C-alpha cells in the first residue's frame, strides 16, 4: 500500500489537523514507459502554505483531493520499459507527500547519492539551494564589497545565501530567532554578524550591525523586518523578495512596507524571484555548488524527521522555528 497525505480543505490562517488526511491506497500499476519510485525523503518548504490558497500565484494551487505537492527524492524500484531511467537510479522531482509515485519520468532528474548524501539533493543541491544561488547572484547581483543582509538566515535558503555572499567577497549580516541560531550563523557558517530578532530591537540592531547601510537585502520573512531593512538602504541597493513567512498564515490582509519611499530616495530596486524561472540553468548552479561542498566551502544542516504519519507536526516546524536548516521528512519505512 502507498501511504499518501491528501489535501482536504483550504485553511484560513494556519492549517489545522483537518487540512490533510493520511490515506493508504494500492501502489499504482505501471503503464508502458513508466517507472515506480519508492520515495525516501520529502522536502518541506514555506512555499507549501501558499500553494494551499485558491488565488492567483506563480503556480496553480493544490487541488482538493490531490496528494499534497512537495519536492522529493527516491529510488526507481520498477520499470516498464522506460527509455531513460532504470531500476536503482536515484531520482529527484515533484513526487508529493507519499511513499510511492508512478511517473513517465518527465521533470525528474538523476542524483548520484554515492558521492553526496540523498537529502542534499532536496536541500543545498535542490530547490532551496537553487533559490539561494539565483536569488543572490542574478536578482541581488552581488559584487565584492557589498553589505548583504539576510532574513530567515538560519533556514534552508538564507543559510546558503549568506555563505554564497561570503564566497563572493561580501560582508554578511544574518537575522534569525534565538541565540543558538545566531551562534550557528557566525561560528559555523562564517557570517560577519547576526541579529536576534527575538531579543533585539530590529531598527537599533540594524544601525549597529550595518552602520554603513545595506547594498543587498535578501528577504525571506516580510513584515516588520522588511520595513526596517528599507530604512538602511544604500544608493542603488537591491532587495530580493524571496518569501514572506511572517505573513503566510495571516487571517487579515498582508502587512506591507510603509518605508517604501526609501526605494525612490536611494534609487533602489525591489524584485520578486521564483526559482522555477531559472530551471534551464540548474545544472550549472549545481555543479558550482557541488564543487564548493566538496572543497568544504559550503555547508548545510538538514533537520530530518521520520514518518509520513508525522507530516502535520513536522510541517508546523516551518512556522514555529523549531528547526535549523532544511526541513525534511523521511517517509521510507
């Protein structure tokens, strides 16, 4: 049987325990040219909350009754004359929150887990890493000497953003919640400074940690922190809008920035980014990032929890902050 997390109702605010149901269905029979993938790990990302809303976005919403959308990685255990993939191949794609997936292989990619641990292909070498890479290099357009501020800096995307900026010769300040996460940024990832938004007054902390202002702000949280960052922009600064996790579960209207005129005064830009726009260049980015990993210049931390039946509890950690690095659910039994 194939255990699946099925989307049942659209939430208002934070999803409750009735938003999804855990169901078991027969493993599907393969059609000609299909493969069966036994999934090992599921990627849990803040963007999943947005996919539950029936509103215009960069990707259609998850339909009621569908398997919950998610990135995943697993191994081919059966093939019905597939022309490209064979039994034993490790593949990553959009398998959803389930233990098995039958597919024709479109939009699935091989990963060599003999050299890199399987979870890294849905972490630093997957969507979060690609988001960080293209967000900071293509949208943020970092250059040596820039002062870079990153919110959600201890998360899957923010932690990689900061490390790439350091590799490119920037001064990097990260914003995270709690002393442990801030220590991780400075002492393990090599950030120049960290701001604990839970214990520090954000406006004052930005003055102290970014005294010369900010050239690039990589925003993962939105809300008050975005508003505060706008007050520290340097001339021709770039703001990368990657996410706004502080706003995803609002029952009222999204809280937008009131200090936006700083963009005018400083001739700055604010641009949204969606990683799927850069799909044709994933291979190039992955190759460069894999090189950094092999050289010990780029590290990551994966928070792995076990059991597909624990999906709801694990999903909640995205918003409670009760994790560090990339949140992953192991679903193989």
